[in-house]
């Protein structure tokens, strides 16, 4: 096999310039139409050959690379670009053409295997077991939005930080909703970017986590289906049928006597079986996000680029009714995983409750917590390390800045919803 003299960086550079050829391609198509209009008496070209040529044009000049060379290129990109924003090059490889997308999806591993977040589906897949994925949340009190970024802490130039998820808090008469989206400027449930919701009761003591799933990947049941969100869409909905399913609940213990102490959390993750924590167990791993059909083509919403939707002026409140109840996933996965917050200890010298956050939390706050699995005595196959392993920790490091570190079996979406529950007002728990 002959060696390729083209530098590897030039290949990556040309990937970003492929879209520049779209304009010249459309010019050639118009010119071809004029030629056919003037030469009606001439012999028409073969239709099949035209279709093949158009397909090759759509695929681009990189579609004909040998499979061995294509695999080697994408493997090198995946290994070298380990963090954002450089990791966006991996996503660009999947955007070149169909063959590149297929190879990229085969090369890129899940967060549980490599500890990296690459595609939007990675946000719904379990994190790694060994070391947690470290993120941070930026709160904006003026707009009631919460933005989840990848990284240890905000960088000097915050514009370059990788946005993973965004949430908007909507206070209602009887409850509070947190609408979760892939982008920070579109929180409409009829949008392609909508991914889930967190809803609290009137006292802020119980929260319900709902996740959007397409009908073909959701469990079949004879429940009430709702298509209310489609009636408020600005454009006719072309999305495949999808519904919201309840995947977990968060309960905060009432503090009736108003005694001094931290909050007490109790979380039931209905979509994660407790067997996933046993030796040899595995957590459910999502394979794809609900797809959307746009102009006959499949559309995959991605947090790398701004998605389609209503934009900053989208009507959020009109698409979410407090009376709307999501469908509940049947208990087909077995006994669900239960989480509880690790009890802090009282520090006499500091006169406060303390937890060991390993340097990731620096400001005392009632919102700080660590979650561990709550096992029953009959769970015999769980190792001693799993009993004490922190699955999620959340804490304050500055004004409106909080860290979020999560690991297996939680996903980024599940961890984000658990942290959002800590932001809501809880007068009956403090």
C-alpha cells in the first residue's frame, strides 16, 4: 500500500471546507437544466447514470476513499482530539457524508468506555465507572436558565466552553417546570431540541423526571398518549411520534420541626435497574435520539451547532400544561436503583456540616450534596466499593457557578435533572 504524502492536518482542514463546494454544485445543476431546455431534439442521457452521478456529488469528494484509509483517519482523529473544543473535529468527520458517518459511529465509543462526550446521544448514555465526567453549571437568575458545560470549571474565555444541556425554570401556580433542551435559546417542547423535563409539586418536595423518547424505542403500553405540544408548533410537525416517559423521581424529606441540618434526598431511578450495580451488571444504553424528518431526510439535533426551533421568542409556557401527565415506564427492568444523599458530618471548629468533595466544591451552600446508591440487605452481589462510591456530586464554587461530577450508571441528562432539583425553593425542607 502506497504512503499518502498529504499531511494529516490538511485532511482535517479540508473537511471543514467541504461545505464551500455546495454553491458551485448548485450552479452546475442550473446550467444542466438550461442545456436540456435548449436541446429537446437531442438524445436524452440515461436516467440511472444521472442518479448515480448526483449521489456521488452529494457524497462529496471524500466518499471514495478506501475503507482502510478512512478507518485509519477517523481513528487518529478520535484518539488525538480528546476534549472540547478540539473534539468538534470528530463530529465534523461524521458530517462529511454517509460513509464517513457510519465509520465514525463505529469508531467513537460510549462515555462508559472512553469517558468522553461526543455526539448528542452521549448525554443519555451512562458515564464511566473508574473516574467521573466533570462538568459545571452556570445559573442566570435574570432569565431563570441553567447551562451545563463540559470541563472542570469556566475557562478564561467562556465562549469556547462546550455547552451540553440547557434548562429553563418556569414557575406555575401549582408546580415548577424545568424544560431541558440541547441549545440555550429554544425551550419549546414542540422543538427538535427538546430532550426532557423536571417537574416539582407545590411544596418543592417531590420532583418527577420525564424524558422524550420516540415511539419505536419506548415500551408499548395501553396508556394515555398526548400530542398537545404539536398544536403549538409554529410549523407543521414532521417529527416521528414521540412521547415523554417518567424515568425517575426525587423526594426531599420534610423538615416539620425546622431542626438545623442539611437536606435529605431520596431518588428512585425507574430507568436504571439495581442489578446494574452488581458485579457483571450493565445499565441500559440508549442507541439513538428521537429522529426528525425534515424535507425527506433524517435530522439529528446536535449541541455542536444551533438547532432548529422557535428561537429566543419561543412560547414555552403555552406548550406545557400542569395537568399533562407523562406516561410511566412499566417495571420491566426489575427493581429500580435507589439513590440517597451521603450524610455530612458536623465540624465543631467551622460550625457547619462538611463533606469531602475532593477540592471540587469551595463554597458552603445548602444545595451541595453527594449521592450514593442505597442497597437493601438482600443485594448480595454488590461489592463493598459500590456501597461507598459517589455516583453524583454537586456543589458551589462561585457566584452562580456549580460543579457537577457524575459516573456510572447515571447519564449526563439524569445527573443534570437531579442537580436542577436542588435549585428549586424548598421552604418545607429547610
